[in-house]
C-alpha cells in the first residue's frame, strides 16, 4: 500500500491559492494550509472599522478559504523576521514599497522549514507565470525555488505544465497531466475553473493582499522612516496606524493623524496613552493623534487642523481639547484653517 503524500499550501486568501490547493487535493494528496502574518495584510482590518467598507465581508480570507476547502490552516506570525525582508530587500522594491520577490522567497523558505519540521513532502503555491510583474515571471520562478532552498519541492499547480517537472511530478506523487498551464494577467481561466468547481464566492481575483503594494500606504511608510532620520525599524503599532486616518505632516518632527470617520476614531482611542490627542470641545469633530515631539507652536497648528476637520470649520473660534499622554488636559481657542490654507505638501 502506497503512503499518502502530504503537502502544505501557501494560502493568501485569494482565488489562485484556493485553486492550487484544490488541484492537489483532488489527486488524493493530504493538504494543509499555511499563512504568514507580516502585519501588512489588507483584509479584515480597515474593512472592519470603516463605514465605506461595511458591505465587504468581515473575515480573514485565508481562514475562509481553508474552511471552503475543508483543510487545516496554520497561521504563523513572522512580523519580526519580516522586517529584514522589507528593510533590506536583495531584489529591490516593486512599484511601491513591495519587496515582492524577496517576500515570496522568504515565505517559501519558511514553508520549507515547516515541511521539514512536520513531516510533509512538498510545497504548493498559487503562482501563475506572467501574473505579477515582479515575482511571477518565468525568469523569477527558478530564483524563488533556488534562493528559498525549496528547489523542486516547490510545485505550482496552476502553471506547472509550463515549467520543468518537480520532484512530486517525477516521483508520481501527482499526475502532471492533471495540472495546468495558466499564464498571463487575465484571471478568466481561474474564474472559469472556480465556477466549474462550484466556488461561487472568493476574494476579488485582481486584488492584492498587502498594503505595501498601495501607493498611499507606501508614501506614509517612507515618510515615517524619513521623520526618524532614516531609521527604518518599526513595530506593529506603526504598521496599524499607517492604515487609518488622514496623515498630515506640518513639520519634520511631528505629524497629525485625523480620524476620517467614527470607526477610525474608535480604533484610534486605543492609542490615547501613547500620543498627545486632540478633539474639538465646542463642536463635534474627529479624534486626532499628534505623533512626534511637537513644540507649543506645533500644537497650536495641530489644533487648527483639528478644528478644520470638525463641524466648527467655518467658525471664528473653536475650543480644542488637548490631552497629554499622562492624562492631563487643557483647552485652547483657535481659528480653524481655511479650506485652502493647509499646504498640499503637508498631506502624506
């Protein structure tokens, strides 16, 4: 009797990783999923707190995919280890601050370690040749395999027929003829396959799952590092706060984060002991966090910004409450900035 082979699938929560795992499961392989949490994942966080996203599912898509497939999912925290990938990417960044090629090498390497430690046989990813300009090209596929150390233990079921046979194929663990030869940026073949398999719901096929691919988020990250004199270290709170609010930097040494709606304000309440906070006392308005080392003059500017985004924006004077990290409070009166008075270059 032959031994049932076991594979671990990198599950991002998107359609491709779901189809790749299903392709191998249908060949009688025992498949479990693995998801690496870097802190930069898009799903779940902003969708849960912003009203404009209220119609979007409030779920972790990787967990949801595992549930649809009926497989176990292992979520691995790699926040600390991932810092070196982001700060010192050997292969550079993509269009924004996304170190996609280094990221894929890192995750496949982590999966290889997991396979070795847990007695599994090979690794599955949902990669498709030509789908992503940095990490999913025919020239980069072997780089990922080699530099991750996975070599031919890495199987890409959705484009395997366009690549050299891997160990699972050569050994007959999987039938190469039942794999696929998808290529290019179009997701129509995957969407047709999903319909055939009865997957009527899945994360947006063309949507990325990482904030680092977003131009606005990347600009905020670069600004954060620049304000710290080039020190690129960060922690999870830094990562989370870059996802919310309107970020305004009047000076190198301080920044103002303005909640854009009630949900963001509630989230930012959790940081009141770590930042100077402001809110309008005489009118309704948003919660504001002041980051950095502001002077008294800087706080006056921050208060005028706070007033600008409150309902007293057209008033002659607005009372703004300032709370320090130690809980002490004071109120000052300011004239709100006019609609065109805040320089555009202050906005990050």
